[in-house]
């Protein structure tokens, strides 16, 4: 398909209008991809938080001795830090 450069001006009044349309189109595409990425990160944060809760529940139910209890307390502290990190990440998103 052959096209002459002046054919673009059938659709746009000037070079500036053409460039503006290209810029707007590029930013629209960027916004769509950014929103999709943000949604994916939120879903990932939710899954991570759920998995951490599952692991904590398993660890707490498995602890029956004092050594396991100490390990469990350490696990609770680790879980609290992880949940805090995930919550901070979700707030940022």
C-alpha cells in the first residue's frame, strides 16, 4: 500500500494535531497496562496474605511442646512482619 505524507493531513489538521493524537494514544495504552499491573499486584498480595495465614494456622495447630511453642512464637513474629509488609504493599498500590 502506497501512501504519500500529505495523506495524514486528511485525518489531522496539522502536524501538532497528529503528534498530540499519538501522545494521547501512547499514554492511554500506558494507563491500561499500569492498571492491569496494579490489579495483578493486588491479587498477588491477597494470595500471599492468605497463604501466610494458612501457614501460621498450620504451625500453631502443630505446636504442642514448649520447643514448638517457642518456635511458634518466633513464627508469629515472622508472620506479623510478613503481614505488615504485605499490608504496606497493598496500601501503596
